[in-house]
C-alpha cells in the first residue's frame, strides 16, 4: 500500500501490493510484517529437513523442505522490495513447490517412474522461463489454484486410508491452517480499505504467511508418515517438547 515515502529500492514495480503501509519501519523493507512473517516457514522447514536427513527419509522430502525455505526467502525478497523481478522469486517457487507435492502424492502409484519427474521438471523449467518475460496477473492465481486442486483428491485418499489417529490429526491441522490462512488472505485483499481505517491493521497477508508456514509443515509431516507406512517403516507421530509433531520411524534392518 503506497504512502509516498522514499525508499532504497525505488518506485514499486511489482503488480501486487498488500494492505500494509510501505516503508513504515525502514527504507530497506517495503512491507515489514509481510517480510518477517516468512521466518516461521523457514524455521519449520529447517526442522523438517533435519528430521528427514537424520532418519534417512527419501531425498524427495529433503528437497520438499528446502523448496519451502526457498519459497519463504523469495517471498521475503519480494515483500521487502516490491520489485517485479523479486515478485518472480516468490511466484515461480510457488509453482515449483506444488509440482513437488504432485510428484510426492502421485509417484508411488505411477508405473512409468521416469516420465513423471521428467515432465514435471520440464514443466517447471518452461514456466520459469515464460514467467521471466510475461506477467500473468490473475492468470497466475488461476494456474496456481488448479495445481492446488489437483493435489486435493490424492491428499484425501491418503487421509481416508490412514488409520493412525495422530496422523489424521495432522491432516486436519493441514486443512484448518489452509482455511484460516485463506480467509486472512481474502480479507486482506478485498477489505483493505475498511481495515485501513481500523486503529490496528490486522496484517492479513502476514497472517497468511504464518498459517501457510504451519500448513506446509503439517502437510510435509503427514506425507512423510504416509510414505513411511508404504515402505513398512513403522512410523509414529511424536511431539517435540510436547508441542511440535514430527515422524519417528523404525526401518527394518534389511533397509
């Protein structure tokens, strides 16, 4: 939300601005709360990555956690600068991340092992190249929404075939954070004028970042549990300090 204050990065060139006054706290950070609200995503993804590496999960999950961190760093760059190039560093990783989720969700039952990763890689590379030259606007949101919708049926299938109560709770937390985060994003987008008159701006887009950080963590942990079940690794949901859930596995000695 423009306010006329001079900045280190120059005029805004991004196609989207959120309901937060620009450069309120520093001439180097355009949207302060939208920038720092990505920190929980980075920390949660780091925790997930450490757990995946420590227990020797398949590399796909390490890559997934790293993609969450890359997306969060890209989002920080975008909201800190509000420049079109940095906007691509936010939007392109969003698509890459969804392609990774599609691979993890659908690959266990895919008979032609090399075709799916090859197609998804080429699709992601093609999108990145085109997006570097073309601003999609509403088209990007539609495209991203379609990718998300393609993941939902498979996620639901995993949920109904999972008997573990703790794992099902993870799936419910995933859905709850998705709904709450989406409501925050919608309010920030459609009711900015009204909220700008309030004594305190609720920072809906920043809350979206926080909720989606937990959303990604819950989704990743649930998928790690399901994959461990498929591999016969006797997964259990345990909690760090009684709060943060993660997957603990016991691989057979032959593995």
